[in-house]
């Protein structure tokens, strides 16, 4: 959530930065917020003045009674009653105004960093770098949704989409035999690498309450994209970022505790409604998938160095998996609601001949921290911290690229780094 005092002091800059991400009602919404803010401050002033006058008169009544001035005491009582009624009315109007201000304020997305490129769609994202040689597969190469049908000979398809549809519905695959073992191998590899990089592992709940969803910005922005449990008003997590970052809701950290570095493995649940076609076929887009997430909390002056560090860390994972990848800096129109700057990591899927996103790494600056009331003490004062997170990594498209890029006439070879984790070298 944007800070109200910043909007008040930098109206023009805020509007321009919001327009940079094609937030079309920026000027209207900012001016509505500032109008509510002016009204709120005036009502608060009127209420404070009225209450102060009422308190003074209450003392005066006693003094007049002691003096035997009954008429003056009665006059003060009548005025006090009028002031109390006026204070109640102003208090109610103040509460209504504060809610109206808040309801508009929480709909404003984060302000994009100065380095965010202009653009409305994914086609306008900036390619920062590309690493690795793109595989040159024969024309007979198969996409992963066909490859998985041929293996394993003992268990059948190593990823069974039809069985998942039978049990639950489309987008909930079943991993079997070597497919399940590769999933576990990837998770263990990612967690071990994170631990070596100084991240403390967290195993969080897979269900969150509404306050947690609001704290990291999923609510109200992504309400319809999460699976909702209406009886308890809970939500299935869309990413481990949400419960892990909410560990620090309403917390004041000491500078000595920073930076906070956490990693967590969880299943993730996303409705992802309304998507069709080859770009979402097979493992390309799922309603349930596994992901390892890294989260950092740090001082504002360090956050962009931390963002670059996290980017390099995720790139290191992709290099160890021997996957060609590229890094994108997202344009204003393609960034998530809460992000100030986002890097996407994409791996090349040789059989599909397209790039697949496997990680987003974002700096949220104070946007989440303001909602979470996540602060630290510096020189005796409390200030908001910066939060960051990144996928390290999301499994489905990583698995898709591994299967497609490493297919040979003798089977599918696993990257060397994964072989000791999986316990086998290839799927044949």
C-alpha cells in the first residue's frame, strides 16, 4: 500500500509513475484520495477542537456550581450537550471518510522503479541477457505432454494428466514413478542450494486468512484468482511468499536481525481461469504446482543490491540445470500489482520452440511492508522495511524444459546435478 504522506507531497510524480504502468484512473483515484484526506484532517481538527471545548466546559460547570452561579452552570451544560452531539456526528462522519479513503488507497498499485521500461504488454518487456545455446532437436522431437506418455515402462505415464482430471479436474496432474522422483529431486536440490546461500527454511501453512492475503497484496487485487474456503474465510496459498512474508506482520525488527532470508517449499494453488491453447497445454499452466520460494526483508538502502543478488542466485540454479535461459525486466504494464521492479527468468523449451517463465523476482519496496506494518528501528525511530521474493524455482516448466531439451533416441537424460538426487541418469 502506498504511503499517504508520500501521495500528499508528490501528487504529480505519483500520477505519472502510475500512468507508466498504464493505471488508467491514476489521476482520478489520487485526487479522490487527497480529497478524502483533506476532509479527514479537517474533521479530525473539528472533532479535537469540539472535544477540547467540551472538556473545558465540563470543568467550568463544577466551578460555576461552587460559585453558586446556577444559570451559568446550566448554560454550560446545554452547550456541553450540544458539543457532545456534534462530536458524535463528526466522529461518525470521520469514520465514514477514513473508510472511503482507505478503500480507494488499497486499489492503487505500487509505483514502478525508474528503471522499469515503458510498455503495456509482455511483448514490450526488456531482454536483459540471454545465456546458453538453444538445443537443436530433430523434427521428430516431441513436446513434453507427448514425452510423458511413453515413460516409465513400469508405471505408465510419468505425468498423468488424464488421471489428474479424473480425480480433480484439468490442471491437477498426477506424477508417477520417475516423474514423482524428479519432482522430489528438484525440490531437494533447490532447498539445498538455498540453504548453502544462507536462506533459513520455513515450512508454512498452505492456507491463509484474509489479513495475510491483504498483507502481501493478493487481496483485494487477486481475490478471484485464489481458491476460497468460505466456511472459515480462508484461502489456499498462491505462493509461499504469502505465509512466509506474513511471519513478520506487525513486527518491529532490530537492525541486527537484517537481512531476513527465508526459503520455503510448498504446493501452490491458482485458479488461472479463462486460458486455452498450446501455450497453457501440459505443464505450461496448472492449478496446482510445486514451487520453492525465496524471501528477503532488508533495509531500504540495500534492497536493489539484494534484488540483483537474488537474480544472480536464480540464474545460478538454471546454469546448474544446464538450461538455456534469458532474463527480462518487465515493463510497467506487465508488472504485478505490488511490485516496483520485476525480473522474469525464462527457460527455452526446445520442442515447443518458445520461452517459458520459471521465476519472477521482485522488489516491493515499502508497499507490502506498509500493509504488514513491518518495520525496524533506526536511531530510535521506526521505519518501513523493503520486502523481496522470487521463485527458486517453479517446478512444472522447469520439468517441461528438462524433458524436451534432453530427449534422445535412447531416452531422456537428466542434468548431471539432478542425477544423485533422483537416483538415476535417464528415463528410458
